[in-house]
C-alpha cells in the first residue's frame, strides 16, 4: 500500500500550488520539502506577477500568467490569505531613442496579437509614477501586471493545501528515489521511507539532482539572480518597474534571443545578463513593498549553485535603477541577497509527464518568472494527474523534448 497517491518533492510555489490543487481535487497528497516552505527561489524573488492578457490565440505563456493572476486573486480575495497582492500594473522605462524605436514596434506587435499594453510618453508615465526620471523617452504600461509578497504567497499555497487535507512535511531532504516493479515510487528522506503511486518533481534547480536518482538527465540549470533592498520610505513607487534595455539587447543577440532556433549546441539558457563572466546587458526589475523598502534586482548569471552575492553586479543594478528612479541615488542599501532560478536550455517551462517512467511528472523550468507563473503551472499538473488527460496547452512544455536517460 502506498502512503500517498501523489508525492510532491519541493515546497516552492510550483510544488505548493500543485499540492493545493491536487488536495482540492480530493487527492491524497504529500509534499516533502527539505528546508522550510519558500526557503529557495520562491521566497527570495521580487514578487512581480507578469500578465499581458490572453491574446487572440492563448498559448502556454498566456495560460500560465493569466491563470496565475486569477489564482493569486483567489488566494487573497476568496480564501482570505493576506499575500500583499496588489493589481499595481507595471511600467517599463525607455531610456534611449534606439530603445524607443524597438519598443514602439514591439508594443504594436503585441497589441496586434491582442495583448493589453500601451506606449506612454515620458510625461504620461510621470503622471502615474511621479518619481520616474524626466530624462526617459517614455515607458510601456502593462496594466494587468501585479505584485505580491513571495514568502506569504508561497506559504499560503502550502497552508491551503494542508487545509484541504494534504500532508505538508518540511525538513525532509529526499536522498534516494526508486521505482518499484508495481510502478510505485519509494522515496527516502534521510532514512525515512515513503511510498507513492505518483511522483511530481517540483524541486526548482534541484530537479537535475533528483532526476539522476532515477537515471535521468533533466537539463534544468541554476541561474543566479540577485537583489537589494533600500531602507524603508513612505509610499513613493506605485507600479512594478523594469527597463527596456535588456529586452532589446536580448532580441538583437542571436545567442540570447529565445525565439531563435537554439540547437543542442546551446551551452547556456537564453536571456542572461552575462555570458560566462562577461556582461552583455543590464536587466532591471523591482517595486516598493508594503514595508516601504524599494526592492530591485536584475542580474542573471549562470554560476552553478553559487548563491554568494556579487557586489559589482549589485552596484551596476543600483546605478541603473537610479537612472530610472533618481530618488534611489540618495538611499542607503539595507540588505542584499541572491537565489537560484530554474532555467531550461531553451528557456521554456518543463511541465508535464516524464515519458521514461510511468506516473512521473515534473513542474519546473519556470526560470525568471516562476513566481508569477508557478500557481497555474501547479494547477495544470494537478489537473493532468487528476483527469488523466494532458491539458492540451502543456504540449508546449512537454518534458519529452529535453529529458533523456543517463
Ligand atoms: C532574485 C530572484 C528574483 C526573482 N524575481 C521574480 C519575479 O519578480 N517574478 C517572478 O515571477 N519570478 C521571479 N523569480 C523567479 C522565481 O522565483 C522562480 O522561477 C520560482 O520561485 C521557482 O519556483 P519553484 O517552486 O520551481 O522552485 P523553488 O522555489 O526553488 O522551490 C524548490 C524547492 O525544492 C526544495 N528541494 C530541492 N531539493 C530537494 C530535495 N532533495 N528534497 C526535498 N526538497 C528539495 C528546495 O528546498 C526548494 O524549496 C525570481 C528569482 C530570483 C532568484
């Protein structure tokens, strides 16, 4: 007899959402997390929730972003969790004429595809976000984007899962997994054994090591993101903020652009700020949180599992934010930190059934926007398991495209 129908490994936002939605479907589910819930990427991110609308032809990205937005709202407004959700909208600063020309064409293309986005003049942008620099060329307004507290939101999913009857077990480090002759999984956590009929790998950048326990190569690599927070100040910044520099640089660089064909020779995921140790662009995102801190970050560097903070990168980011938001020039940094984002080599999510085994699933590869996409990714994998039918939209994230036997 299995201890549970479904065992989820990983208590980040992807695993916690999967456990919640499975428990809501009435499934007997257990979640194993080696630290605390939200102790890795899901607890240290910027809390930005990206959404552009469904578009004329909803694809996986539309499902993940718009679906997650609905789920975040449900968590706060219907289930009563204070996750600091705010439908703030977002602004992307345009700093040069070249960025303006590129961004104008991009906005027109997005609107033609049915997305909710508009181009603002500098004065229009400063009308809704007065602290923006007068030197900007303009800004893109994303009215559907939102924000929430990463730790509170992720823990709310785990709590909601437990309320629905899931077992949520922290301090459980999975050290071995074997598939039994009857198809069930035996999972060891430092000596403690558990049996489950189905297994979901939701361990973020540690899906690779978990895959190796089963003789699988799961090509999800860690990309370090780092952030800083200012001393608290009264409410001064109302939207989530970003800058147009990196999207333009990534679109123009064949090595970095996710839309270009990337053969098996690709050695790094797309859309990084560094190739090796060489900086190729400056990326920027952030917001003011409820405590009043300005929290910003940007760098995305593939440095293995190294979570030390590189102050040179922090200084570059502080300088960039000060160009967009001059008040930052006079603020003291209160703290810095980093976390590891789970990137696949083509930059796309890896969500679905792993074909080499029966009843083995994965929800990962959510990269730099997994906080805003994790809730729906978890729901889609839960729906897949509950109904036995793959939600058609998951064909875009099929693990079969990249997971191989070792
Ligand atoms: C600095 C930074 C800023 C970011 N900003 C944003 C943002 O603004 N908006 C956005 O949408 N996204 C953002 N992201 C990305 C987002 O945080 C991630 O994509 C998302 O949190 C990934 O969630 P996850 O559940 O897949 O992984 P994780 O949150 O990493 O969770 C995986 C869990 O698995 C556990 N685990 C691993 N191995 C084992 C094992 N052997 N046994 C048991 N448990 C195990 C880990 O302890 C961990 O808790 C940011 C990321 C970083 C690092």
